[in-house]
């Protein structure tokens, strides 16, 4: 299936549109997930930062009013953006807000109560290969440059870091299907979505995978 530049943007005839970015340091020492789903006039946003030696930082907003620019997600004390700089070539990924620091990643599947920690991400994604078809859309490999700024601990830097992205749309979407991990670093980022589905991702030296 071929895709055009317009496919990077929301599809007016779709009930659901979703963008998801997965980023990791080579070797699996740290990683970021950033997802954004549109439902006509409302939106979901979810993100996580995992890093060796630190609690997972977890952020979700499940009922955000859609703005004129649908790639901007703004809720109380939180801002996030997925911005298409050049279709199938470059995206900007940013967020700023108070994440919940969770010592036990399983808490993310419940109320996700944790210690609030301010975080700010400024990341640039660049394609390293063409987009290829997946069910309901496409995926594309890339690399990321940028930094996640944190308070009270070293910032997390990504330089030519491997990354992957998905854009899917349709009437109903399940969480992105990814391969299962045979072994992982212990860094984990689960999410419980309002529709009752869950995503439980773990970081491996080769990137993000589904928890076995």
C-alpha cells in the first residue's frame, strides 16, 4: 500500500486516529514512549520515561478537548505535541508536565499514584527508512536526537537513538501489536486505557517489546 503526505495527518472519515513514538538508547539503558489518539473532538495522550536506576515516569490524560491544532494536547499542568515537520521525514516530539514516579510499574495499571516529578522533553525524530503497511496504517523506523530534562537528577540525552513510530486509523483500534520480549532489562512501561485494553511494554537491548 502506498501512502501520501496527507496520510500523516488526521483522517476526517476515521473514528479514531493514533500516533505512537517509541525511542530507546542503544543497549536499553533508557527509553521513551509517547502516544496520542484522537476521537473526533476528544483526545487521549500517554507517555513514559524509563531509565536504569530510577522509577518509571508515567503520564496519562484520557479526556482532552481537541484544539484547533489536533497535534497539540493541553490539559491542566500538562502540554504535549507531536508535530509533523516534513511528511515521512521529520517529526518533533515534546511534552512538559508532572509525571508520576512509580517504584512499581504495576501501579500504572491501576490508579498510577506516585510522586509527582516535573519533566520536559524536546526530541526530534528523523526517518531512516520508508513507511511500511501495518493493519490500519503504517510504521516507520527512525532515529531521535534531543533531551528529556528532569528535576533533581541528570537529564536523559538521546543522540542518534533508535526509534520507531506508528500511525493508524479506523473505526476501532487495539493497542499497537509488537513482538514479545525474549529477555529484557527490567525497564517497563505499562498503560491501562479507558476502553479496557492494556499495553505492557518492556525495554530490551534491541528496543521496545511486549512483556512476555
